[in-house]
C-alpha cells in the first residue's frame, strides 16, 4: 500500500517523477494507526466472507460472493483517507522540513571538512554519511576499514565540523562558497 501511495502521488502529478515524497517515513512513526486503517477495511470482509480452500488445487473460493462483492465494489475508505491525509500533512509540514535541514547541515559539514581535507567527493560524502549514522563520530571500525589513511587530527577536524553543522540550538548554517580550482 505504501508503494501505491507513492505511485498515486507521481501518476496524479502531485510530486515530480524524480521525487519520492517521504510518506513511508511518517507511516513508520504511526504504524499502529496504519495497521488499524488497513484493518478497518479488511477485517469486516474477513468476518463476513465464507471461504473454502482446496488444498489439492491450491484454490481459494468465496462461497458467499454476493454478500462480499459490494464491500469491494463500493468500499467506505473514509478511515484510510483520513489516515493518508494525516501522514501526508505530517510529511509535508515536518518530515520534508527536517530532511531539507539535514541536507543543508550535511552540505555545510562537507564543505567545512573540505577546507582541511583533500578527499574525492565520493569519499568525503561517505565520511560525512558515516559520521551522520553514528551521531557525529567516525566509528573505530569504519575508521580502520575505510579511512585508515586519515590522521587523528583530520578525523577530529571532520567530527568537529559535523558537530558544528548539527548544533540543534541554531538554524542550519548557510553553506560557504565552494572554492573552485586555483588558477
């Protein structure tokens, strides 16, 4: 169902084709309500439907189709619509704002680290990403496996830049101008 939500947003032009509205992240925060919304439709059907399963043929047969069919043809999706409205609004008002803030802070940290460390973009992004996953520090195992070439002072500098960028008591810092190659 989460895929269908993303698909509907894209097909109906509510989001650009190359953009994934992070509604799944919000749904994960409200899993009990998600389950309840889905079951609000499926439980009445499962209680009403009389089923027979043929083990040999592996066929499931509905014995009272006339009673069950209207629940599929004319479903009352009020509960599901209200839930989708709630998570979509939450996504738009908080999740995207948080994502944009996080990306701005990561970019700021990346550019600050680049001032001292000359790393290719891929490695620099990996360093910032690994610190982000570990609360602002490069773990000993990642340091040993991926960044053994960095000096202690360089790692400390990178971690300091990350901490400064992610201070929560102030807004995301503006990204410094990225310097091009020297003439």
